[in-house]
C-alpha cells in the first residue's frame, strides 16, 4: 500500500499545471464557502444578540394565560422563591423582572400609543442595558451648520454631516463610524462635536419618578430632557392609570419599531402606575450558552409550577425574526450549493481531461501486469490527494479572515448603513467564530471528490488495453 500511495503522489505532480488548476478550483470553493457561511452565521448571531439578548431575553417566564392574552390582569406576583429557583438553574446568566403594557403618551400637542416598560434600573443593565443607549449627542440642522462653519473639513465629511442631520448618538465611536473619520479627523472634530452637539440626558435611578423615552418617540412628541409627558392607560383589573412624568433622558433603540414607541420607567413606579402591587408581566432571562436554550427551557418547566407559569423561548414570542433568519439561511445555503455544483463540474472536467491525457499510460500499466483494481485504487488516491490539498489550503487561508472579521466586524456607512438601521440592526457584518460550519465545508468537498472518482473507475473498468495502447 505504501508503494501505491507513493506512486499516486508522484503521478499528480507529473503534470503540475493540471494539478494546480484542480487544487485551485477546490481551494477557492472552500475559501469562499467558509467566508460566505461565516458572514451569514455571524450576521444571524448579531441579529439575535440585538433583538433578543439585548431586549427581550432568550426565555421569558409568564403567567400561563399571558401569551394568549397579554393583559395586565394576567400579571403574577414577583416572589423571591421564584427568582431563587430560576437562578439555581444551570445556564441562567441573568433573570430580570419586567412590567410591560401599553398607554397613551401626550405632551399636549402630540399624542401616541406607547409601550411602557417597567425595569429595575440596576438589574436591567445585565440584560438590555438602556444606560449605554442614553443619547449623548444630537445633530440638529442648526448644530451641523455651526460645526461646518467653524471648521474646514474634507468634502466627504461635510456631505456625511449633512446626510446624518437629525440623528442621535450615544457614543463618539458611532459618530466616527457614520462620518468615516480617521484618527486625525477625530482629534479635530470630537472637541467641536462635544461643544455644540452634547445632549444632557441621564439614566434612571432606583427610586426615580421620571422616565426615559426612545429617540424617535421624543422627536414625534417634541419632548426633550426636562419636559414632562402625560401617560394614560388601563391598570390592573380595569383601574385607571394616569400620571405626569418628567423626562430624564432619551434612549436610542436600534429597532425602529421600538424606537417609535418605547417608554422606560422604574419597576416600582410602573407597578404603582398600573396598580399592580408587586406584580410583574414577565421574568426575562438571558443564557450563558444560547445553544442549550431548549434544554434550559425544559428544565425551567420542571423546576417551577407549570399550572401557574408558562416558559417561552424567543422563537415562540418573536416568530417573525425566526422566519426571517430561516428564510435568509435557506437562500444562503442555495447560493453555496450552486457554488459547489459549479466546482463539482470543474473537478469532473479536470478528471475527464486527466483520463483522456493518460489513456495510453493507463493501458501500458495494465499491459505490463497491473490489475485494473490496483490501478483504480491509485487513481482514487490521486483524487483524494488533490481534494485534501485543496480543502486544507482553503480552510487554512480562511482562518485569518475569520479571526479578523470576528474581532473587527465590517462597519458599513452611507445608504447600506441606513438600510440596516431601518431594519432595526446595527450596520455591521461580523464573521461567526469557528464552529461546525467550518468543518462541514471540508467534508462536502471530500464527498464531491469521491463522487468525481466514479469516472476514472468506470473508464478503467471498461478500458480495452489494445485500444488504449494505440491512443
């Protein structure tokens, strides 16, 4: 067997051009398939992180009737023994109480239906972290005009300033991204931006009587920090909920739908507002390992009173996002399948060329005593060598890009960034870290090589030695 392997290895390098062409086709197929799939999965993970992990949580514990009838009448008592039971479950990262209900918000001239969310300001930092989304800078047309008049900056940045008018920001780093600033321009512009565009918003304190409102909602209601808004709605068991709340800060929410209607207040204040008396509508849970979500959900169902509570995962209370990811994933798999289909025909074409060029050689080998079975084994080993070299080099070449793309996601600007923001996601494209998808690309290639091996086997089995020698 050792001699057979040595013979196969020497054979593939007798025609270096043909060998390199075959290896290159496999190399690029593996390389692009890994990068494309990594982009897809990385984007999905980022979408889930934004929409699920940083707002609703992966799992929610609710009253068993709340999912079908999301009314405050189906709120439940927030008790320490429930929280203790939940926190004992393995894989639970954080469990945060919430009160969520709808109300009518008004500033006197404008009114709109809003989602009132009662949170524990301290505990909520471990889930959605609204504090990191508090608006610190705003680019009104007047402020943009002042900045542009004070400095002589490149035309590209001037255009980007104009295109980002009326936008709000929580960090300078995001401003740098949208304005495509380099380190030199950051040093020049940041002091001016802090001078003119600074926005004085605060996060909620534990005993705060004020609220945070989302950015788009604040613009619609024309309410800024220090103003007051009126909230009116229905409380527990049909009681009237109405009060005036000062605006402590504005929060920038990535999801446009939530950014149009979200109002945060403290958990205690929301219970008082809706007359809930220590009740909550849900216990929102994030996980250490989201891959074990279903197992954790089953464990929670057994750990708590299933007659009183229901345990729902994000796929159940956010089916739209699940369908969006599944649909996009299918499209990506089809595209990669087409790529592999083209590569398979490239490999088959190379095999046919190899057999045609070596027809006389194969005939001579059989004529001098090599059995057709052994000759077939040599050809299969040659094909496996080509497939293995192309697969390994493709995987190795993709490793640096995956590492860099995972740690430093591609950040989009301009129209593409706005398109992502309109869909409710940050305009970044991270690559997924190494997982099963990485190995599967190599496995698929080797399967394709084995399929292509059928052709030389068939030709050798049907080969007539006399005809081959005359080739």
